[in-house]
């Protein structure tokens, strides 16, 4: 194999790898953004949209990097707005709807624990760009995790109704957690190059930490036998199309518009 | 204060001082410690800017304001956004912290103290209005990503606390 071909394959895998991480942040940011002005209280409204903003900031950094190595004249906006559904690599968990506040918190918590573990490893990547984004992101993500864990405990160990709703959300969202640790082709390729992170390596640690918080919140840890997967390979749940319709509407209707 | 660690050419400081954070207008970009490098080469000013938070919407505005400030004295400025090393509240100058307090925002505490107050376990944040530490956390997130919302239990005034970021 000639060197050029290897390089272009490597860059292609790196590009997909960046999107595997970044798309989670974009879609979750979009979901949280839907709550702007609709949060259950002013404080939580501000908190959720601030978390959304952090995630969007991280997304921009990733997409700018991806655009740079894409080899085409792409911009961060093209990557964010002009892909079709099958090209988004986010996990199924982050696209789940804001059914009620318990779901918003449950989804956030189940993602934050994973996200922080990933960032802690990624900050040591020899890829300087990814390491810098992760180092910056860790400070933000640890704060998100603190917020979501606090709320899981408050709702779980709160009233009968809040406990029921929190349990309902955890039971429903649990099936999307296993996918976080499935390795895609791009992830495997990047692990081989020592740039990427083997997400399966912290799966046990993840479930241990999540379970500890759920126990403290007096919630029952689900014992699913069935787990959903597909998002990381571009096969999404029915919710994804609606998210993209909202997200992409302006760019599709008025191509290249800017604020 | 680590602003000294940033590489800023002395003759550019007067212009940089005129550019402020749009969210906290009393703080200049120098007070805030977001300018990591400012050098002039062949008549062009090269500035390296680092965001406080990844999604900080003030960054684009600050970039534009920097270019405008230099164009007013007939100089072209190029602004580059850098992420590494990540910004820390340690980079806010002492002068900046004082201005912030006068403006009504409580200054960041040390990392451990910060954790204690944000978990609501200790009363350490000083009210910028009356100076009392009899204050409590209202919300972990405030008017911007870098602040949390507090309330003073003595003078009853709500206020922003600039979160410690290290």
C-alpha cells in the first residue's frame, strides 16, 4: 500500500472518529436547547441551556478540526447542518426526547458519567487538537455531571411522585447505555494508531459509578437483557429526523445564510 | 495572576486595555487573562485569544472588537482562537478581581472552597454588596456559563459568583 493511500485512509478514519465524539455533543446540545424558555424553573432553565452552550462550544472546536482535515473546502457549519441522517454518528441516548424533567436529567446523567470518563482519557491523546479540546472540556463536563447527579439524587430520593418519574426515565433510558461502549470501525482504527480511546475499557467503571449514584438516589438499578444500538453506525431512532428538521431548517431553506 | 506568562508586547497594551468583555464590561481582555499572545510583525498585530468556556459567545465579539480597536489606530490585527493551555480563573488579574467585586460579582474562591460552596456545604462566598458571608447558592448556573447565582441572607440581595475554573 502506498503511503498516500494510508494517509488518506487514516485521515478518513480520524474524520469519522472526531464526528463520533462531536455528534453526541451537537445532538444533546440541540435537545437541551429545545428547553430554552421551557425549563421547569428559571434556575434549571438557565442551567440546562448553559450546559447546551458548553456542549455546542465543544462541538464547534471538534468540527473546525474535522473541517480542516477533511481535504475538502468544508466548514464547521457544513458538517453541523448539511449531512443526512445516516451520516450522524451520535449514540441513541442523546437523541431521546425531553419527555419530562426526569428524562432530561436521566439522559444528562447517563451521558455525563460516560462523557467525563472519555474526556479524562482523551486529554492524554497524542493528537494535540483532540487533547486540547478534551482538557478544556473536562472542566465543563465535570460541572455538568455534578449538576445531573445532584438532580438524580434529589428526584430519586424526593417525593413518591418524583421517585416514580425518575425511575421511569432510568428504566426507559437504560437500554441506550450499552451502545456507548460499542466500538465502531473508526474507533478501532484510531485506537490502533494510539490516537483514539478504547471506550469499552471503562464500561465496568461506568456502570459501577452510575449504580452508586442510583443507589444513593434510592432508585432501582435496571436489569435489562436487551439493549438498543445503531446510532454510532448512523442508524437512529425515529426521533432523529425531527431533530434534524429543526436543526437544519434555516440552512436548507436559505443556503449559506449567516446571522 | 499569570498574565505575565502570556507573551504580550508592551506597546500593544494601551490598545488591548480598551477592549472589554461584553458580558462584564468593567473587565478588559487583559484583566480577564484571555490574551495569550500579542505581537506585531511587519505592521500586522497577531493576537492569540483563549476562551473562558468552550461555548463562550463573547469570544466572537471580543475578536471583532480587537480588530476594530487596532484598525482605529491604523493597524491590521489577526485574531487566532487557541484552546491550549485551557483558561483558568487564576489568570484574572488582581486588578480585574477588584473591578469585578466593585461591579457586583463575587470573586472566585480557591478550588476546594469553590467545591464546598457549590455543593451548598459551606458559607464562604462574600456578598459584593454588604460583605457578609451569610450567603447561599441559588443556582449552580448563573447569567453566563462562568457564573453561579447566589443570594445574601443578610442584605437579601441576589448576586453572581464567578466560578473557580482550574
